[in-house]
């Protein structure tokens, strides 16, 4: 009788788990939204008439909605599983800017592409807005793999990723713990951790760093007791004779029609500006630690020969294991590679992902053949 009771209890537990799993699966399916949109008003540039653009929403593991734009060539055979690429925007930006430039252009080259807004930015969820959360940013890229890998027209063994500026460090952070990202490229990468701790060219002293941390810590008291949220860094809103050349470079993109974009419900005054108290999270962010463990998946680091951020791509390249490549674009600065399509090496990106994502397909076929052979013995 005790044995029977145990069996019944086990069956009920299994059925309960199955029911819960079924409910969870149904919930997951319902959280995915995908609808066609007109690109006008959703980008800072023109999208080819050959490309279909969709607005998508999916959940990350923190149950937060992540918003994205899916780009698919109208001539692509969606009855077959295709290679796909995820594109991440610069820190403090939104998908409608440089991420969509890359996603739309790579879609024209035959890839299914997905640009996304990182949590706390753009159309993705997260409160308060403009929060710095490197772990959640990395999770967003893994959630994008979840989304793409469950589309019937995407080969989940052929998903790559491009990280622009700050997202370069976020995709590296994600790829270290998510082997589903089969090929990783960064463009004008910023190591947001090193930039926060040391500033460019290690120009910030330890004393200066500690002062910044202390000010942010004191600000927590202000906000905890209901005071006004304070924002930091980001792009200046006015130029004068003392404006630093690097700030002028960012101003020319973010504060002019060239790249200026304010998400619905957002504020142009807060674009690119993270909250001061959360910005300190970057002090504990070390994306290049263990970067060599991404191998044997390939990595491509793209930077301009005139880019003030070149040091970060060079550092990552030095630390990474093979296969890896550092590709330097002549006559290009940091922000030039956000949107100057005549300078962005799309041919290089295309050959990189074509070679290495097709290798993922070949590896999968070989694995399947090996399994069949073993079963037949």
C-alpha cells in the first residue's frame, strides 16, 4: 500500500510539473510579439525596399520585455533555416541608431538580423530608466539568441553577434557563458569597465576614481530618501571653445540630425546619460577576463585607425585566443563606424560570418552523420 501511495504521489508530482511546464511554455510563446512595421520613423537612415522590418518583443530571464527590430530580406527563402546575427547598440544609445544601420545592411547580405534595445534603454523594459546593469545587458543578448533560435526560419547553430561601442564589451561578457553565439564581432569597442576605472589611456588616477565612487555613493542617500535622480557622463548638449574633440565627435552624431533619435516616451536630455549611482556598476565589470575561453569560436575586432577607443580592441585582441583577427579601418574614427556606410567594412563582416556560421552548419551535419553511424553499428 505504501508503495502504491508513493507511485501515485510521484505521478501527481510529475503531472503537476508537466502542467506547470506546459503553462510556462504557453506563457513564453505569448510573450513573443512580432509585427511588420514601416521603417520610416524607426531608424536614423533609409532601409532598402528589399528588406522587411518587424518590431519584436521577447522576455529575458528576468522576465523583462526586450524590444528589437528584425530584418529579413524579402528574397530570403524562409522555408529553410538561415544564419542570423544579433546587433547591439552603443552604450546609452538605442537600436534605431547605429545598430539598425548594421542590422539592415547585413540583412541585405543574406542574414536574418536582429537589433535590440538593452534593458533600461529605448523601448525595452527596466526601471528606473538609464540604469547601468552589465549582467542584465549580457542576458539580453542571450535572450535574443533564445528568440532567434526558436524561429522556424533560423538555424540555431548559426547565430552570430555584433557589438558596437559599449555593446562590444557586453557581447564578449555574454559569449563567455553562452556558447550558442557561434561567431563574435565588435566594432569601435569600448571596454566599459576599464573606461570607467581608468578613463582613456589610463589617464584617471586611483584617487580620482575613489572620489567618483564616493560621490555616487552619497547620491544613493539622496535618491533613497526621495531626492532627484542624478545622471552622469554621456554626450554634451552644447559646444563651446573648450569642448573636448572626443565630445565633439559624439555631439556630431547624437545631437544632430545625423544620429539624433528619441524613443517614444523618452527625453532627448537624457539620451546617452546613465544614472550616476548605477554607473558605478561598471567599476566591477571586467569583460576581458577569461576572454580566451571563447575559443575556438572566432572573434573579429574592428576599429578605426584614428579611433580614440582603439586601445580596447587592441587589448581584447591581445588577450583572446585563436581564431581571432584585429581589423583596422583606414581613415576612420570611433563614431565614423557608427553610420558611415562607406567606411564600415560590411564586406569583411559578411565574409567573417559567412565563413564561420557556415562552419557551424558543417559541424552540425558532421555531428548528425556521426550519430547515425554510431546508431547503425
